[in-house]
C-alpha cells in the first residue's frame, strides 16, 4: 500500500491532468452528439 501512496504523491499532477483530459473528452463527445441530433431535427423541420 505504501508503494501506491508514494506513486500518487510523486505523480499527482499527471493524475490531475489525466482526469481533466477525460472530463474534457466527455464534454466534447457530448457536444458532438448534441450537435448531430440538432442537425437531424433541423433537417426534419425544414422538410415539413
């Protein structure tokens, strides 16, 4: 357990960066899917 604690203390900035990158990737993917759905809805409304 001491090895894991040591690893976390020595590499804390990298762990924070990885978590931040995962969060930003999730936001980006969410926005892409929302944009795709909105384009489909707009296309349907223009056809009607």
